[in-house]
C-alpha cells in the first residue's frame, strides 16, 4: 500500500522566485487524500530547510510569531538529517531535487554526506551517510562500511537506533557491490546485538550493551522510544529480504505486532515503551513523523519482505494528522509546506517521562495515577525537522526503479 504522488513544487516557495517549477512523473495511486496532500507539500517544506547562504541542511525550521503573523526561522546543522534528506529526495525526479536543494541532486548530497561522515565521531551519522550513498547515489563506500564493522565489533555499547541504521546501511551497501564479505559481517554483528537484546514481546531498550545479556543500569535502562523499535524492525526486515533468513523476519514481526497492539485509539504511535514487558511507559508527545513517515516506512518494508500487512494500522496513524483528539489546532501548515513536529503535554522539563520511568522501574506496567489531568496533552510544537519530511517521501513515494 504505497501512494505515488508528488508533482513538484506546485506552489511557489516562500522567498525568492525559483527559476523553474519542476514536475515529477510520479503518479498518484489514490491511497489517501492526506498522503497525496502531504507529498505535494513536502518538497516546499524541505526547500525551507536548505540554508540559502551555503546550501546546507539545517537542524530544524521553527515557526515563530512575528509582527505580521507566523514566520519561520532556520536553526542549526545536522549531518544525520542531511543524509536522510538525500534518501527521501532520491524518490523524486531530479528536476525537483535540484529545485529543493538549490541546484544539487540527492545523489550529490549523499556523496557530500559520505565525505563529511568520514572523520565524524557520530556512528549514527556514519551509518546514515553510508546508507544514503548506497541508495541515493548507488555507490559503495568501503571506508564507511569498514567503520561500521569496527564499531559493532568493538564490544562497546551502542544506541539501539544506531545499530539498526548500521544494519540497514550494510544491506543497502550489499546491493551495490560485488564483494559482500564486509557487509555480511556488519549484518551479522548487528543481528547478534538486536536478536540478543530484543525483549520477550519484541521491544527494545534505548541502549544495546556491548556484551550480549549485560543489562544497562539506571532508572531509564528499561525504556525504549518509538525510534528504538522501528529502526531495528526495518533493519531486520530488510536483512531478511536480502538473506532469506526467516528468523530475522520473525524478529521484525514480533516488534511490529507489539507496536500495533499498543497503538492508540485515535491511531497514535506512542513515545516510550518498557522493553521488559512490552507496555507503554509514556504516551506523549505524539510525533507527526511517527504517524506519516516512520511507521508507514518500516511497516511497508515488513510487508515487502514477506511479513504481515499492517495497512489498517498505517491508515489509522495517518488519520491522526487530521483527527487528533488532543488539540483543535491543525498539524499541517499549507502555507509553509510543513507538518508541525508534535503534540505534547503541558509539563515542565519532561516531567511525565521521568515519572513514568520511575514508576515502571519500581514495578513494570505501573501507570502514574491522574497524569492526564495533572499534565494534559495538547501543546503543539511549531517546528519541523527536514528528516521528518524526508521520511514521509521515503515511505510513500515510489523508488526510481518502480517508475521505469
């Protein structure tokens, strides 16, 4: 169930007039009007995330209230988000890519990210840059793959998300090289960690130990975010598709089944989970990218690998963008081509997360009584990060090979 809209920058970008208005050959399959609308918006929103001074991808685009109403500002830089942007934009026609990126293509952006990642100490950025270069530029980067192998084989703990990205990067790299020896070893190292640390219901903590079975300590050691679940799910599904290993697919199925079972009544994909018993630790914030991008992306990958089709859960998640019960405020900004980042609680310093982690550390499955009345949900975060729109494109726009 994948929609194929995107007809280019159908509305003019805020700021200087672009030289051309590119058109994509991607077709709309009629999946949902919400997704079709979002895919029309996304290129405009991503263009706002490109710094006009140097062409770099910013960390976030933030909406602020100015004298003439809501305006947007660009803040920070992110190599991770640039690599994800390359992956998402690679699903669009090159003319649209150039218009969004100020003359560059997604492949050129991916190669640039790979060069920047070589000296970078952020293993997550290394993995994403390796993945982007393999998919967006169709080039194998032996140096980045070797770095992934060294890191995963070091015996050091790593973030669960990073291990998932490393595995997915190795799968992508394996598809663009004739020598798969190193990519296979990366996949094996990542598999060892992910399979060993998957909880009994299929969920993961935030950190994976270097030595399998050696549990992290601390009040939040049992807690994993939504991202900590979906990126391993995606990695295992893609590795299963590459290798034909049914045990990898089964591991991905367990994670997906538990997430779907826990999905909110209005389609919400909740924020924090207890890896020990597969319960929800804290529901809020609900992030828009989980609804329109990340959940559809990984569940599409699961189905493509021969797993369960969770189409109903995907549709429910997307529907939340229009019918969210937490607030009357709109989550999608047609004016800017952005989707506002999240709906959270009215709380000081992520208090609900801390209370939930403490309560469940003492006793799994414990809910903090009266939390929704004390700290109600309904606050909209008026920012949008480029990776969010990029995952939207990646989840729903057809790969180039499907267009030919």
